[in-house]
């Protein structure tokens, strides 16, 4: 297999990665055969997958617009992924070219591609780091340069925390990020949801994903709610990703997508 220019030397292109599988499922070009095969296996098990991912991107877009409307001008996007259509800095800079965005991801392709895209952008950057080390991320030179922690921050953790097992303490990780921010800061979060009403193929899809890509931990409604800790959800409930926001439902009302989203404020 020939290695394309955009693929960093040290990555293993015979093993699927979370970021590249997601890129493929969204129609991107930064992926390998192993990623495409894994995505197809999961999609065969649960054809709703692409609706979940598209709904997730719609939630991200709507949440960023909402935070911009509230006056938030700095964003910390944790587990940001391989850049695609509608990146956070593009949305933010359309509203205000002085808005600041820091992306964080631990996938080398996501980091390399973000670096390339942001090379000439003084108000957006990327940190290659594991988000489960909040102190390291918060103290990184990139974050310290662009994020002013004396002003409200929009913390985005979208479709990521289901990759953390309970032992990695997603509740504590989120708390550490939000503890670093001032009141008026917001958390936008989406997370895979396991409920009685889940699509017929979801258990098989999770098992295919866990065997071929990375262990995935879909959580109950209350398990996801717990991740918000003491923050105040506005509106006061979690909803499927394609439903969040005043614009209303995006997809087929008969299909309840198994990924919940919410935006909360630090009082
Ligand atoms: C499903 S993608 C979501 C991308 C983007 N947030 C979105 O919603 O469109 C999950 C991303 O989180 C990254 N990720 C997973 N675990 C991570 C960790 N512990 N630290 C940093 N990034 C992580 C993956 O590399 C991947 O790019």
C-alpha cells in the first residue's frame, strides 16, 4: 500500500482509527482501506450510522452558532477530528474573525491535517494531545496563547467521551476542564446513547466497532447526564443530536437517533 503525502510516517495504516473511520463515514478522503472496511461493517449492522454522524455535525454547527450568539468568542474543541466541512473555526470566524479556536486530538492524521489547514491562521491552532490529561492540555503553549481563561470559553466535546471507559473517569475529566473556566462558560457535548429504544442493529454495530476500531462505551441517559456534573443544561434536557436547537428536527421523526446532545452553562 502506498502512503499518501498527508499520512504522517509513523502511523500504522493497517489498523483502523477512530478519526479516519469517522472521516470516511462523513464522505472525507483521509482514510485507508482498513478504515473503510470497518465503517462498512458497522454500517451494515446499523444503517442509521450515517444519520447519526450527520446529525452530530449538525448539532456541533448549531451549538457553535448558539454560543456565538451568546457572545462566546473562544472555543476549546476536544477530540476535534480530521477537518471536514463546517469546522468550528470557519463558523466562528464568519461571525467574528477575532474569535479564537484551539482544536485538540490524539490522532496523528487529524493533527497533521489541522496543522496544514491552520498554518496561516493566527486565531486557530491544534494541540496533539490526549484529552484525558486536562492539565497538560490547558497548560499547553497553544491553549495558553489563544484562550483567555478570565473570559467565558465554549468547551466542545462532541462525539468523543464514549471512547473513554468509566475507569478513565469522563465525569472527572470534564469537571477539570470546566473548573479551569469562569462562570458563563459553556459545555456542548454529544455522546452515544444506549436505551431500550435503540436501533435493532446497535448492539452488533457497537461490537463491530469495538473489535475493529476501538472499544466504544454507549451510556444510558442518566450516565450521559452525569457527565455534565453541576452545569445547568439549557434547554433543561438531553435530546437526540438531530433535534437539538430551535431549528428543530433534521431527520425522519420516526427514527430516534442513538446519540444524545446537550449544551450547559457554568453558573
Ligand atoms: C468521532 S470523532 C468526532 C470528531 C468531532 N468532535 C465531531 O464531532 O465531528 C472523535 C475524535 O476524538 C478523538 N479522540 C478520541 N479519544 C481521544 C482522546 N483520548 N484524546 C484526544 N482525542 C481523542 C479521535 O481521534 C477522533 O478524532
